[in-house]
C-alpha cells in the first residue's frame, strides 16, 4: 500500500513537471554585471566584522582568528580585483561614494547614550551589552 502511494506521488510530480508552460515561469531578474561581486564583497565585510566580534568575546583562539581573517582578506582581494577587471572590461565608470563625515569631524553637541566602561566604545542608543567587547554595560 505504501509503495503504491509513493509511486502515485512520483508519477503525479512527473506529470506536473512535464506540463509547466514556459509562460508560467517568471522572467529572471536582470542584474548588473558587477552586482554579484558587490554582494559578495559586502558579505565578506560582514564576515570579517562578525569574526572580529567573536574573537573579542573569546569564542576563537588567536590562531583560528588569524587563519580565518587571512583567508577572508585573500577572498576580498580577489573579489576587489575581479570588480576592477569587470569595470575596465565593460568600460563602466566606477561609482564614487561620497565620503561620510567621521564622528570626530561632524558638528555634534549630542553626547552618546551609552559608553562601555570596559573598552570605551560609544553608541548612540542605550544598550545592555557592548557591541565591541560583548560585556554587560551596567
């Protein structure tokens, strides 16, 4: 009985797959030639930031941290080189991002809402735990 039901389901899936019309399949999204490289670059930066946080919290040994950091930096260099090569090959102009004002140069009279007593990191909002060292903020 179970074999019959499994065979019936398999035949049903096969028939369903064979009768999908091409017009029912959505068009693929058009992506810029370097968008996947930009996405990969951002993912590597996120991984490096997470890696540093885990090292500071004590989840990684120094050897593991250095080894993983070097691997991510090599991968980042490869992605940056591929991005530059693709931009040159396609004759595109590199996008210039306007520089952000550094917190020290930005005119501000506001005092940060939270300063970590352990590492001195400043945060604009009130936090229970430090985003840099991971310790509890009293």
